[in-house]
């Protein structure tokens, strides 16, 4: 067991520590010198680096070489241009009628073409209703007419007799008037005095009254006979009208096409019993169809719309690519402008007339056939512009700007005046010159004044400014620092 050193007692003298050996002091000096040397080396390196940075060569900014874009151009051509309005529409019938019979009865005959799609010429028979009942009615009306005519003839004979009686009584009246005048003169000549009764007899007043009564009765009988004759004549006329109506009913048992038509729907068949309220068929006229097309209101000013009957409208080409192909079309004419706007798009509605839509005429043989309800595309030849350049819509930039390769082969971005916009191109009347070259190549990040180079010149090896890549930023193209 190790014993601890005893603590010095109080009052005992303090013993000093032993002195460091000489080799320890030298070691400390060496360490200090090494630190000073390292600091001196670091300070010298910093000074040298600062000197080298301050006195080294300076890097100069170099402008990149300008590179021209490789493009294709199209020459501007001004001239007389016709506007073409593009629109879509639906084919509808120009004439359509639902046939109803004028008489009732059983259908006893039906034409072989009387079915949907069947075609009929005007006045061609569609079907026939049993005419027997109407033939009997004709016989009855003929008999009634004969009886009425016989009665009228009898009345005419009676009137002749009455007229003779009237003439006879009028003659007797005139004779009695003369005899009465003679009796009055004789009575006044003799101057005899007689009683009133005798005076009446002398003056023949009873005879006069009898003759007058007979004349009046004859006239009344004549008037009555004339009334009877008038009634008989009226009855004869009514019998004649009934006979003509019965004959018309027989004619109406044959149902004919009112115009050149195609059957759209059929309502009856052989053996059916029909009334005047029975729909027989729906017919659509084949001489003309309409196409109802929707046109923006601002393009109506380019379309020639007839204002009166016989006035020609703008020529129209009707296309149905799905059914006919891209190159085939039917010719038509603008017929009228509808009085209201389209409900959905609030566009104007034009009626386009297409003659002989089913290509039945010899002149239209082989032409495509229009069908009711077809959705078609139309091109309407509008008014002409005296001087304009036709430019593809794909060449418009930012609405109404066009890229032009200037005389110095640099890009010019010009605003242009567009007089008319169609589906594929626009007609430009201002902002371009006949000698201008339109840039038809798409450029990435185009900048006004950037150099351009024609592809044709590059293909032939003609000297030109080196072409840049399509994706070069505009700073490089302009020769500016990136």
C-alpha cells in the first residue's frame, strides 16, 4: 500500500519547484520559428496571387458572328381577286307536301314505285280508291238533273200560256176602255137624267171592273209561273252542280303526283280504308332542293343576294366530301336571305337553290346526288376586289402581320391591310408591294432586321452569309453578346 506524502506542517518553509531542463526551452523556440515561417509563406503566396491577378492579361468580350436564317420565299402578286365565302349547311326540300285524299274509300290500286324513295313524274298515278259508290252517285245526280230540267221546261210552257192570257185580257181591257168612252159620249150627247145605278150600267162600269179583274188575275198568274220557273231552274242548276261534284269525286279516286316528286314517307297500302283525314304519303319535289347555310353577318356584304324574283344571286359550289370525295361538287345559286338569325350561332341564314338535285336530267347524268338532311360545305363566289394579293392564312403572324425578306436580305415584320378573310387565305390590299418576297418558313424568335438567306441560293452554292440554326437565340442572330 502506497503511503501519501504528508502535508507540510504549518509554519514550515516552502520548497521551490525544480527548474526546467535546457532541451525543453529549445523545443519551444523551434515550434515558434516554424509557425512564423508558415505564416510568412502564406503571406507571400497571397501577395503573389494578388500580384498575378492585378498584372495578368485581361479577357476581351467578342461579338458572335452573325448567322443568316435559311428560308423559302413566295413572290407577292397583285391583281383582280374574287372573294369566296365558305359556309356549312344542311340540304332541305324546296317543295314538300303531305298528301290527303279528297274522297274516302278502299285503296284498290297502288303503283309499284309507291314506297319511300320512289320517284314520280307530275300527274303520274300513285294509287286509286274504289270508285263504285261515286259512280252510283253520278247516276243519281244525272237522274235528278233530268227531272229538274223537265220541271223547268214545264214551267216554261206554263209561262207561255200565262203570257197569252195576259195579252188577251189586256186586249179586252183596251176594247172595254174604248166602248166605255163611246158610252160616255153618247150619254153626254143625249143628256138624259138617270139614277146612279142606271148611269153605271150606261157607262159600262161593271164590264170595266170585270175586264180589269181578269187582266190583274192573268198578270198575277204569270208572275207566279215565272217564280215557279225560277225555282225549277235553280233546282236544275243545283242538280247540275251535284252531278259535276259527283264526277269530280270519281276523278279524285285517282291520286296523282302534283309535281315531279320522290316519296319521302308512305302512310297507306293496298286494301286500306282511307278518309279525307288520312295521310297517304309525304312527297318532296325533285326539280329543286335548298341548302340552308349559316354565314357570318360581316361577310354578307360580299354576297350577291337577289332582292326580286328573277334577279340572279351569287354562284355557289356545294361539296359533300364524305359522300362524293374532295373534288366533286354541285352548282347552285343564292336564292334568298332568311329573315332571322340562326338560334345557336347567331349567324345569318342563306337559302341556296340546287336544280335537279337527283341528277335526273340528261345534262346532269353522272353528277353526284343530293340527299335530304345531308350536311354540306358550300363556297359562295362573292364580289370582286379590283387590286389585292392573295396570301395564305398560315403566313399571318400575330393577327395582321406578315414576314417579308427585304431588299437587304433582312427580315421585315409588316402590318398589312386585310380586305377579306376566307377559310384558307386572306386578300391583302395594303402593306405589301408587288416586288415583295414573303417568308414562308417558320422562324423561331424572329427579330426585325435579322439576316436571311434563300434556300435556293444555299442549294446552288451561291455565296451568302453563313446560315444559323433555326433554334439560335435572337441575340446571336443580331451579333450581340449572349
